[in-house]
C-alpha cells in the first residue's frame, strides 16, 4: 500500500504568471508555474523525471528593487497529480527568501 503525503502549507499560495526553469539532475525543462507560496510551488509540467521525492531546482525571476532578478529555489517533489507537480522547498537562500516574501506580500494587497 502506498502512503499518501499530507501537504502542510505555512501560508497561502499566489498565482505566478511566469515560466520557470525546472532542473532535475542534468535535465532541465521550461515550464509554467501555477502558484507559489513560501513553502512550495505547483508546476504545470508533465515531465516523467519529476516523480515523488526527486530533488529539483527552480529558477524564477522575482522583483528586487523593481528589477526582475533570477533566483534559485531548491526543493523536492512532494506529489504529482493531473493538475501539476507540487514541489516543497528545502533550500532558499536569504536573498531569494526576501524577494519571495516581498512578492507574496505585494500580491496579497
């Protein structure tokens, strides 16, 4: 019997209308991100390499002083559904964390 991972969100997710680069191992794909939160994201990608527990790097542009700046977020695949691939963030450097929090806060207002 397969265990089902329960998703634990620490905050709301926000729509993210941008393509991002997803990297797993030596492979990479440009894909759409459905939404993002401080703990993870949902990618609109049907890529067989992205299966449960696979480590993934996501490169996305977040505004820093009103300039879109690339940031690298690291995580692992939490689940794969017909709607998309959920990635739980495991490593976010302080610069990327600050940019993400600013983006999420601005989107709430």
